[in-house]
């Protein structure tokens, strides 16, 4: 894709993200996305066939760490970057996609979420194993800690839409992950 | 209240719980609850003025541990009972109220949820402090562990409605709590 095309797609994903966070999945239409992105109908459909395609692309975007492991970066450094990204996401409660996830899942997209969940698990597992190998992390139970990380993250994403989130709470989760691993 | 009244209320709460878990908050009507409970309109309204009153009573019901602490039960024993209850709830994904919580919160009931959340925090904090006092628990950071427990629990409640939950996952969370404390 051209650089311009790439830029348009990113713009669409960003604007759609805000709409999904605000209204869930079902109530967002392609028309809404046209309006927020200031694209014509044709301009939007050139890139995406529907809101489901857009949401699934948003949810599939991943913080990629495989390259960093391959290049032999310090596990500790990769961890700190991941935690930084997690923390930023958790604090930005306006951008929680929990409701959209719920609604999209209820429309029969279970397999998609099984895949998303597996990818997230794989990412954390590979980092934790790598950190144990390099001797930077404690010899922990990989699968167990991965579940604690992913589910406490999801719990915060959900509840931050129900009650105002205290900054302490996010620090508690991030510090716990750090203490468990380092 | 008479024993009979108490029994009827419990029956209403049980049936309404199933409906809220299945359909969220907004789509459940008093008429639905009449049908599930086989109560007349008058019979139901004698106990509750509306679905909001019923949901808020369900969400306020709490596993009470203050008495057990007062009576000097072993902290370890109380913990195991609490973990048993948590585990049972997490495995019963059909009974997750996450969607109902979302919807009820979005109708402007933030204060109610702040209260529910505070009660849950208080409960875990008091148990952890008690366990540290009796020397049964490690000298952990109370608030931090409480947040990890509550949010990983909520994360599971939410995602168990999105993808099928593996039994391992629940064990991972419960074992982690146990390892952090004991």
C-alpha cells in the first residue's frame, strides 16, 4: 500500500477506535466513521468493507515483541516498554473497548476472540520464557503469570468504564507484574 | 420479614440473576421476572419497586467475613472459603453479570458501584490484615494484592462471556492469590 493509503487507514482506525470506545460496536455505522474521518463513502469503502472489518483490525493490532527478542534486546527493557504501554492504555479509560468487545463477541465472533486471546498469551509467554532464559526474570510459572497479567488488565479496562479509576490501582497492577517477574 | 417473605425474595433474586446474566440490565422487565418467578404483578411489586432495586440488591450481596474474623477463625480457613466461592463464580460463566453491570452503570449509577467496589476492597483488606496479624499470611502490600485479586476476578468474569474459559485459567488466578498470601 502507498504511504498515503497507509496514512488514511491509520486515520480510519484511530477515529473508529474512539467511536467504538464511546458507543460500543452495534451503534457505530460506516456513516459515523465517514463523518469522523471526513472521508467520502467511496473513500472509506476502498479500505474497509464494514465496521466489523475495522474493529477486528483494531483488536488484532499488537505490540510486537518477537523482533526485539530475536535481536537480543534485554528482557527487562522489553518488559518495561510493554508495561509502559499497558499502563497508558489502562489509564485512558475513555478508550476502553470493553463494551464493543462484548457486543462484537455476542454476534458470534467467538473464534476471532479465541485467536486474539491466544496471540496475547503467546506474546507474554514468549517474553517471560526469554527473560527466564537470559536470567533476568525469576523462574516463574509462565502460564500462570500470563493469565494474571491479561485478566487483571481486562478487569481494569472493564471497570474503568463503570467507576472512575484511581491511578494507584494501575500502579498496583503494574508493580505486581514487575515484582512477580524481576 | 416472615420466613415465607424471605424465601420469596430469595427466589426473586435468583431468577432475576439468571435473567440479568443472560440479557443484561436494560432488556429485563418486571414482567420477565414475574414470568420466571411465577409471581403475580402484585406479588412481585410487594417486594421490589423495579428491576434497578433488584439488581442493586443482587450486586450488594456480599460474602460476609467480618463475623468470622471477630470470632477468631483462622485467616487461612477464611481465605480458602473465599477462594472457593470466587472459583465457583468464575467457572460459572453463564452467571456473569458483567453486561448488566455495564448497562446499569451507564444509566448513571456510578456512586452505587463506587460503594460496591469499596465494600469489596474493604473485605479483602480486612482479611489480609488479619492474616498478617495472626502470622498466617506474608507481610504483603494489602492494597496492591487486593487490586490484583479484584481486577483479575473481574477480567475473568468479563472474558468468560467473550470466549470459553479454560479451567486452568481460574486455577492460575486462585493459585496466584494463594501463593502471594501464604
